[in-house]
């Protein structure tokens, strides 16, 4: 049973809807003849006995407006100067009120609110291109979970996506996406990273009902295997150290070869000279998920004076310097080979694989032993081997 208050006649109506086509209106226990109209939600509702043209006119407008909305109710708001009508109705699970001097004015304001919200929602969806949506997805859901280096890599990927996919997110076709993927066939690593980013961002758009389906689900990509970074054997280690004439670059090389640090981690460290620990920190996250500790030998090449050498160089300059040096010495290696060398020398010294994994910061021991650990031949020694041998004895491993 529904209660309806008529402001104009100051009368209360009670309506009961039955399964039949007829609607019975009870007015103080007396039957009254009523007219009934079809509402926009396809359910029959009772109206006043008199024909109200204003309500019929408004009802015709609502018939063309999806989604369906529930009816509200009137109440009178009286102040010292005048009497105002308030019309309250439910929309998006919220109670909304509009005010006017007449019923028609209230209904017009209600219609305006519903239309404006619908247009705003549609306009917000239509404004997203593929690039702008991926940017929104990264800033909202991914950025807080990544460090500075990962964030910079994502920025470059998003920029490349924006330049090559200027289409609306709900209009881009499978063919357009596949052609973009095909243009990256000579760069399988980049193609893989972009495909993962696009697929995850489109999945989020699907769940948020911005798009109706995810076209990335059926795209084809080039199979890709991660790079197998070469190892620096003992002879190559000695050769490199001999040609490193600048103290700052020699310190960085020894630091990475003796700790397994990534190049991007070198400038984000805490040195504890009381406990002889290096803490690798991630300043972009509040959690300690990415932090790890690596021990170092006291009274060796890591001192309070030598760590100041890190302030004299930058990451890009360091990578370029060693790239030129390796080429000059005819050594097929990259700077990441220092990390491979650290893990391989530790394995060569029979240090527990689980301990090596913790120092390297790998998520699984499989990555440490199957991908990074290489077999070193017994062809001499090096300063790196001597350091790690002494560290093992110092830690009593």
C-alpha cells in the first residue's frame, strides 16, 4: 500500500495495486473512480480522480529517459513570506530534493537534474582516449605501488601508447590495437610490457563499465624470453678493475659486484656502520615490501668517505661510462652483469642459495639460481672473490 498526499486538495489517498489491470483507490474507505497512466518504469500507478495535464506532460518526457527512476513525493514548506513545495525522490540510492512554487516547477527541476547527471556521466566516459584512460588507471591504481624507476618506465610506455592510439577507449577496434602491437614486433620486451599494461587497464575499464568488452583479450603478441645477461669471469673482473682509473666509478663497480645492487638502487641506500648493514629502501612506498639488507665488511672499500663519491655521479652517466668501457675492453657485458657476477661468485663459494636470494631481493629462489647463477671456471682470483670470501668468514656462513 502506498500513501499519497495531494497538496492542492489537502487530501490523502491510499492506493493498492493488484495483479489485475484494475487499480482500486480508497478515499476514506470510499471507492473513487480513477484514471491511471503508464509510468516510465512500465508499472501502473494511481493518479488523482481529476485529469492533471501537467503530470501527463511530464510523464511523456520521462518515458524517453533511461535508466528508470522511482517516484517521489511532495510536501509543503512554509515560511513567513510564502509557501514552497518540496519534491523528494530517490536517484542513485540517494534522496534528492527540489523546490518550487508549483508542482510543475518541481518536476521540471527534477527532470533537469536527471538529464544533467546522465549527460555528465556519458560525457565523462566519452572524453577518455586509450592514452588518457591508461594514464588515469596508472595514477589511480598503480602509481602508489611502484618505485621511482618503475614509475619512470611506465611514464615512457604511457607516452608511447598516447602517441600511437589516439582513439576513444570505447571506439578503438581490435584491428587498430593489433596493428599497434605489430609495429613493436622488433621490440618484444617493450611489446610485452605494453600489452600487460593495456590488458590490465582495459580490464579495469570493463569492471567500471566504461567499455562493454576487453579487445586486448584476443590480441596476439610475439613470444619473448628475458635477456640472459652475461657473467664477468675472474679475468674480466681483473681487467675492468685495472682500467678503472676514476675512484668514483671504481667504487660503484665494486659496490655492485660485492652486494648485487641494481643500478637504480645505488642512490637510494642507508649505510649502518655500527651493524655493517646496507639497507635498500624504496622512498615511494610506505611499506617495507621492497626493502632488504645486505651486510658489508668493516674496514674495507666501503667507508664514510667513499660513500660520498656517489654524490659525484648520476645513474645515466654511470651506465654510459661502463658501456663505453666494456666496448673498449672488448667485453660483451652490460652494467647489470655486476649483479649476475655477485650471485655467481656467491654460488661459487657455496653460500646457501636462500641467503643469496634474500641478498638479491628476488621473489623466488628459482629466479636466483636458474636465471642469474652461472658457473664460474677455476681460472684465478679477483678482488671481488677475495672480498666475498672474507665476508663469508666474517658472517660465519
